[in-house]
């Protein structure tokens, strides 16, 4: 910058919000590019000298954008390292929806479908980037380079900003009516759990829409032997005590259940006091804690009586937890249970208590205590006979109706 100084922030300062603020204020920094996660840790006041506060590197939470943009000119920058680095920018307006703006000079951005065709206005597609800032590829990784850098079907030799190749970002975007781009999430953030394709960003958006939540992140993790959704949330105000935290998380989950289908509601919500960050200031997903029954479910109350302890042992076996983690008021589905595990739970109840339960009853009686009460009331009742193999006459089984129909069509029309 002509007439200005460039300050490079030392590594140890980037990891300490108080030191970072001292640097920004002490040096009267006017233009700064910061990851949004750092802004959540820094104190917001009027002591900064920002003329342009730029956020980039990851999605900025609407609440963070609203607070900082109310005091300082703020811009949302988008761009991967492969495009060196920023490819579009938007001015953040307080209380307005966030977007990633218009393409900057000398760069090109295309929103394409799976056939590399330009999608209509407002239709989601994958973002492809070209232009003079595009990287050559990945060093010593020819296969990855070939996968991510493709031939540009729209290359124009007469356009200096047009490049012969495009970078496949993996980002899902769409054009808004005013020509700006809206970032919808990562294509690889789409997970498939028990047959349902889920966009994690949609769940995160519903969490941060709750006034009590400052920021949120949803990931797919291995819980109780299967892939489950786990939500990490940070509250605006500090919450003291396991019981208070559990009640607060239960409220957040109830609000999610009111606006999302059941398969999109995380199996567990974990309260985060501070986001773990990578050296680059982004959220370190690998450092996020595993779901913990006390934090996720609330106050622990030990099961009482033989039936409750028996149910607790069944849950512990199915959910991969210690028995002493399971409270009498614990919810089977909050602890990681799902529809596939309910059938195993029904079989376990039949084997251990000689009680015939339906899957519907497990969904209705979600807490350990309420399920134990149903089992206790049903003990001594009639049991359905166990399934056993029936003897078969000869080595040939009779054709089913579907098989008979196929045989008839084959005889009528011939083999196809």
C-alpha cells in the first residue's frame, strides 16, 4: 500500500485475542483481514481504527457480522488458496443477509451443474473459478490437480481475465437477484445418515437463528457404532452448572425439533465455551470434544430398582456408554439412539425381561424411567412365540406370487 505500513501478526499473538487487540489498537491498524472465529473471541469496542475490517477463510456467523459491522466498515471476502486468494467481496450491512458478493477484477466465477452447464438465476450449483490468479496446481500431486483443475469450457482467448482452466471449489452457491453470490455450504458437507441426505449448513443456520446461540457447528461423528449428527453450540452468556447447561441444551434441541424433521435434529448437542482454533485461526474440527452424557443431557440421577438398572445396562451396551453415564431421566435418542437401534432394544428387552415391547412404545417412552415403568407393568404378560425354522418338504421351495408373475411373463413374451 502506498503511504501505509504492512504489519504481519506473529503466531503467538494470533492465538491470544487480548494481545491481538493490543496490536490492532496500538499500531492503529486501519485495514485488517481476520478469520471470523477470532472476532468471536475479541472484545468489541470503539478503540479500533478500522476503515475496512475484512473477514474470510470461513463462514461468518450472522450475529458476529451484525455486531462488528454496526461499528466498523466490514467486508466479507471469499476465495480459496487455489485462486490466490480472494475472488469475490461483499460489503456487510448490519442486520442484512450475508453473501459473498460480486467477482473481483481479473477473476471469473461460474455456477455450474454436474454437466458443467451454467445454472439459472437462484438455482444452487457448484462454484468454479478462473482468472489470472488461478494456481497451476498442487505440487507433486498430479492426480489431485487433475481432479480439481479442469479445462475451461468457456475459455475466451480474447479475454485477458479468462483462463484455460477452472478450479472446482466444492462450494455450493447461487446467484441472488442483484447478481451477488450467496454461499450455501460445502458440497462435501452433505452427509447421508440412515438413508437421508442432509446439508449440515441448514442445521447450523437454524441453531444460530436462535437468539441464545452465538455460534454453532454441526458435524457427523461415530456415536454408538453408527454415524450421528452432533451439534456444537456456543452461548451468548456463560452457563454455570451441569443442570443449567443441560436444560439450556434441551431448549435448543426442542426449538430445532419444532422447525426441522427428526432426521435432521442432532443426536447430541455439546456446549462449547471457546472454539478450538487451528494456527490459521479457523475452527479445528478434529479438536472438538466427543459428546458427553453430562454435558449433553443434563443432571445425572442414578437408576433405581432392578428394572431401571437392567434397562440402563441394555442402553449402555447398545449406545457404547458406561452404565454410570446413563441417568434415570436420560433420553435414549439424545444419547445417540436411533430407529435402527430400537429394534435391537426391543429384542434385548424381550430376552432380559421376557416382555414384549413394540418399537412404537420405545419412541413414546424415550426416557429410561418411563420405559422401565412400562416394562415393569408388562412383566408376567403374554409373550409372542419365538420364531423358529419350519421343516421343508424336498429341496425346492414354492414360487412366490412375484416369481410366478415373472415366470408367466417370460413364457408369454420370451426372455428379455
